[in-house]
C-alpha cells in the first residue's frame, strides 16, 4: 500500500476527537463489551490480539473477561495513550501495547492467538480499508480454531427519501429555494451523505449487497461488489437516494443457550451510531406510488489508486423498463458515478463532532468527499 496513504490514515487517528466519537458511541462500545464479556468463559486464560487498539478499551474488556495475555497493537501515536489507560486500569501485566502496524508485528516464539478483536469498520463498512489489516493478522497470528470478534459482516442497501436534504430549502426566511436546492444537489451529486435515515423514510425492504465471513474471506474478495435489484415501493414517497449500512455479528461461544448472538447494527432500525447511514443522493427525485417499481444497480469497487477508499456507482434503470421490470434484463441508461474518499476530511475518518456547517466553514469541500450531515439530528 502507498505509504503516504498509510501515514495520513494513521495520523488521522491521532486526533482525540475521533476516539471521543467512538467511545461515546454507546451502541458500538456497549455491543463490543457485551460480545466480549458474554463470552468470558471462552476468553478465560486465552491469548488475544486487539488489532488497532486505539485507546485500548477493547483490550481492557478482554482482560476483564479473563484473557491471560492481550497484544494491543496500534500503529498511531495513540499507542502511548493506550499504555497509560492500561496502567490506569491495572492491566499492565496482561495487556502489552505494541506501537506498530499489525503487518510489521512479530510475536515472541511466533505464538498464535486464540482470538482477534478489532473495530475496523468504516462508513458503509469498508471505507478506510482496515479490514485488510485484520485479515493479515488472521493469517499471521490466529490459531486454526481461533475466533474473530466480530466474525462476519453484511452490507445492506435500500431506496429511501432524504427529506432533511430537501425540506430545509422549502422555506428560507420565507423564500422557497427549491431551484437552488436542485442545482446544489446536482453540483454535489458525486458525494455520498453520511446521514441518519428514519425508518419511515425507507421506500422498501433492505437487500444485502454482500456478506463477509472474516474467517474465510481474502483481501481480494473485498475488491468489488455488485447488486442489481428491482422492487416495488412499499409506500408512496419521494425516491431520493440509496441508503447503505451494515451489521456485524459476534461469535456466541458461551455454553449458555439463553445468550443470543450479539449483533452491532447500524441501519435505520438500529440504535443510532456514529456511522449513521451512507446515502447516495440521486440528482433528481422521483415521486412514487405504492407498489411502483424501483430498479437500480449498485457497484462498490475499490479505488485503484487508494485501496482505503471505494467508488460507489448507482445506475438507475430506464423508466420504460421499470414499468415492466424483468430483473435479468435490466437496461441501464443513466449513470451516476459517486466517488468516496478515505477521509471525510483529512483529520477525521469517522466524522468528528463538528456539524457539517462548521466543517464547511473551516474546510474547503474536496470534490468527492463524503459529507456528514448532522442537520437531520
Ligand atoms: C476505529 S479505531 C478503533 C480503536 C479502538 N479499538 C476502539 O474500539 O475504540 C481503529 C484503530 O486502529 C488503528 N489501526 C488501523 N490499522 C492498523 C494497522 N494496520 N495496524 C495497527 N493499528 C491500526 C488506527 O490507528 C485506529 O486507532
């Protein structure tokens, strides 16, 4: 991988605000805690690796669950802070913080670990490309019968309305600005929005774009995903975008059958998380009646010049064909190419605490950068 890309990426994680955002994401942090502590009988006396330990919180959960040794690997300078947090919680004898990229780590006597924990997920799951590093760690360090936390992930997509992006322009100090709003959308339609979609804004059920098995899949399997989908609108509404989100599943290794599988959901029906949903906003809305067909193709392809980012491409189907949808013979007539970049802006891969207006004031908008739209909250 291009070292400049890596340097920028790891430097971005030296911003404490990103770690604050993640630690304060109650759904994220509590799900990891529960997934680890509910498997305490499994973690007892095990050797664990935390890939990208950041502040060290997941390593501490593993130590609390009874792990005898945790290798907490962190490439950024946050490793120094992680050491302090480990000390503050009296786990120095169990948790060893290693300040290194996991790709460069060698463990004593080439030992293998029983479990790998990692929080590697970016916007729409794969933004940041950190999963590749987890797969390297798996191949290098995980025992044959070891476990990954999480163990699988699914990306979902669904057509939606994004009223917050439209309604705010209906009345600007008493003036209707829909013409302005239309041009604005068309000028930035190549940027996905990071926005919280309400369940009532979905226009149909979600469909899985891909399912990733962390134990089995390889890096090359993450290079491209494609989905062609035809569905009937579940209600009347304005079709304004394609919403993308993900779920992650953790292993349930407890003997206790009462325990249910732990899932970290980031969709419209789940508790809100800092990932929100990624929405590819269509340049023009389409007003739909209930049952009216919606047809689209979504291609998610790793960028050839920066493997930490993906291009999301939505292709809308010809309305003529939509009237008589035949899923196998879609005629694609209209193309919208949406590029996403590794960073929302260089210091904040996960969005940070600032609202979008503040950021726009402070940072020039890069041509393809995803926008975290807090206006909806
Ligand atoms: C999303 S943060 C998670 C931090 C922490 N585990 C938590 O849950 O709060 C990901 C962390 O992994 C680190 N990281 C990413 N790729 C890495 C790699 N290849 N080797 C070591 N650390 C890495 C980043 O610097 C960042 O601190």
